[in-house]
C-alpha cells in the first residue's frame, strides 16, 4: 500500500461529524468530507475539512477513506460507488459504521480484489466521547493494516482494540450493544418495580450503583436518561438501536445461539418504535415497561 497523504470522511452524523473534526485537527493530514446535508459540512470546515459534493469526489481526493454511515445498506452503496469511481484515488477504507458481519466481510473481499485495503472499526461510547476524542474503537483488520491506521484512529479514540481479522470489530461492537440493550431493559424493569413498590427512583439507582449491579449503563442510561425522563431526538434513537440489535440477533442465529435476553430487549425496542418513539433516545423503552411512568 502506498503512502497515506490525504484522508476522506463520508457521513457526518451524530458521531461522524465530531470524529471527522478531530481527525482534521489531530492527524496533520488534509481531510475531504461529504454528507447528504450541508450544515455539518459547514461546521467541520472550521476544523480545516474540505467539503466535497459527492462520494466520488472524496474518492478522487483521498488515499484513506473513513465511513460513518447509518447501517449496512449505506455501507454497501458507498463502497460500490467508490469502486466504480473513474478517478478513484482511494487505496484503503476504514468503516466506522455498525454493519452486519457477513456484509462487512463481503465488502472487504470486493474492495481487496480491487486493490483497496479494508478494515471495520465501529465505535462505542457517547456523542460527548466522539466530541472529546475518547471513543472506544473495535478494529477488524490484518495486523499490518491495523498498524498503518492506528495513528488515525488514535485521533478519535482513547481505547483502540485490534479484535482480529476483518469482521471481528463488528462482532465485538454488536455484542457490546446487545448487552447494553439487555441491561437497559433490566434497568427499566427495576425502576418500574421499585417505583410501584414505594422506593424513590433516585435512591434506588444510587444504592444499586454501590453494589454488584453497578454498571456503565446504570450510571449513564439509567441515571442520566431514565430517571429524568430525558429522551432527546438527537441522540442514539430507538430505531438505530433496533437495527444494531437485529444485526446482533442475526449473528446469534448464525452462531447457533438462542439469545433469549436479546429477544426481550428487541420486543421492547419494537414496541417503543410502534408507539412513536423511533427517533427518541433508546432508553425510552422505560415508557414501554412502565406506561404510567411520570413524565
């Protein structure tokens, strides 16, 4: 693989926009980006990012391209566009989206057949972590390619883990999210049962955080979202959570595992979406578990 001189970034959503800005500020490389919306392109310009009008324009400008897209369908379409670009400069792609494992490995095979190195590097933690550059990034790649891209990933995350060959980053990310949604489902149950049994909700979670049920989910999704009933529309929404959990359950079926706990979480996410909460922050499943929960 030739030297990496210029970078591309495709997809400036809730996570992608701050990731792109951090990459531009810290990498020392020129960064070219595109998105379907103009507003995030205008904002990342302050970090020195050059706006492009299309995926093909990014592909003609960048040696290494990062993707941060809503899901597998978008990843597949963008990769096809890059591969079909007549003026393609791209020598490597790093997909920071959350996508199905099978699709990731198929996309990697197509890209590598065309001489483009490929890695999956999905991210975890919050939008605030993306802004601060403190994401956890789970990488599937050859050891050699991982070593090449590690300095760029360090611009966006403080925990960068090589999980194995292509697709293994997605495996770890999907299992991370699957466990998170299951814990969130249990938190909603605990809050509902405690409230109806006469225990103050704040006291309940404060006390649980001092015992063996303490967790990141309890302190963040429980205390910062469920307790204050704060479910904004500009965070990780219910429908995105449903998408990620569907990918995890697909992986479970392929592995021959009956993931019953994940199925419970899926039903609650589906119910929340059916009630009109699809765009709301996914801990809104509390309103499914406890429909009479105070506003």
